[in-house]
C-alpha cells in the first residue's frame, strides 16, 4: 500500500490505471466554475463523459502555505472520454472569464497598504508614556481607603 492516491489501483484519483490517460488543465481561481453549485457541474461532467474529473491544489491541498491560484483540473480515464471531458472543461472556463480581483499580484508590481503607503514617515521616537497616576502604594504601607464598609459589616469583634 501507500498513501491515499498513490496505489495505482484503477479508479484512484491522480493515478491512471491500465489503458487510462490523465490530463491537467490549470484553473487558477476558477475551480468553482468547474465544480459548480454544490458540485453539480463536476458531477454532470463525470456522468456525461465517463471520465474522472477532480480539482487539485485548492485550499485542502495548500493548508498552512497560504498559497492561492494553484488549482489544477485533473481529468483521468479512457483517452476518448478524457478528450471529451477536456473540451467541456475548456468550454466552461472560456464561458466565465477570470474576475480581475481574483488574479494574483505580479511579483514586480508595487505593493500597496502598510506603513509605506502613508504620506509621511513614522516619527523617529514615540517619547515616554504618560505618567500613571493611580500607582499602588510602596511596599509596607497601607493601601488608600476605598470608602465606607458595606452595610451590615461589623468592624469590632
């Protein structure tokens, strides 16, 4: 055996069986178009083509790294089924353009936000904090009175 998805058994996602092929189509920030509402689109795709269609590189696969935009649509099965499924996936992706807010920033683009976006530099020094007027009494001295004893409290034994 091995880890999940590495056994090579027929039908294992990510490992083509005998006579099967596997295609990968990048779909950064677009996996939802292929998956559809409540997974309906991807189920219909699998049922109508006979190929296995799944998404890799999403939030489940990148837990802890924070990386986004690495999603891949993986299509696996008999060559003729994979060809039909690939055409349908490409058609789905072409029908819904990438929203501009979802695209990853390019590494050469200037970043915005943070201290660098302020109009003036931070002060050289922030100075001493204001004095604390309610300091406790020095050790060995009685605390200041807090007011009257609560009603019904007997001070004398």
